[in-house]
């Protein structure tokens, strides 16, 4: 699962819309720090504790209401907002 997320992030960072290497590294680091149980997913509680901007937009980032967001979900949301 984590490998799939990393592959998606690699594809997103190759896109000119989301080509911000340092920004992506910071996002990855913040996500990893917020992911308290290291399962590659952020619950709303984890996002509230470690990524408050993600928490504020949690329902938009998780439109399927899975109850969690992945780094790939966040990257996709950012890319969509920038278009």
C-alpha cells in the first residue's frame, strides 16, 4: 500500500502542476510524522493532531468517506485544486 502511494506521488511530482520537489518532501515528512500508527493512512484524529490543514479539508480529500486519507489522496487533492 505504501509503495503504491509512493508511486502515485512520484507520478504527481513529475507533473508540471505539482512539480515542487522540496514541497513534496515536506509533505511526505509531515504525513509520516502525523501517521501515528504508521499504516500509511491518516484518520481525522491523526490529521487534526499533525496536519490541521488536511483536517480542515478532510471531507473534500476523502469524498468516498473511507474514514482516512493517504498521501496519494492529499497529492491528488492538491493537484486538482491547482488546475
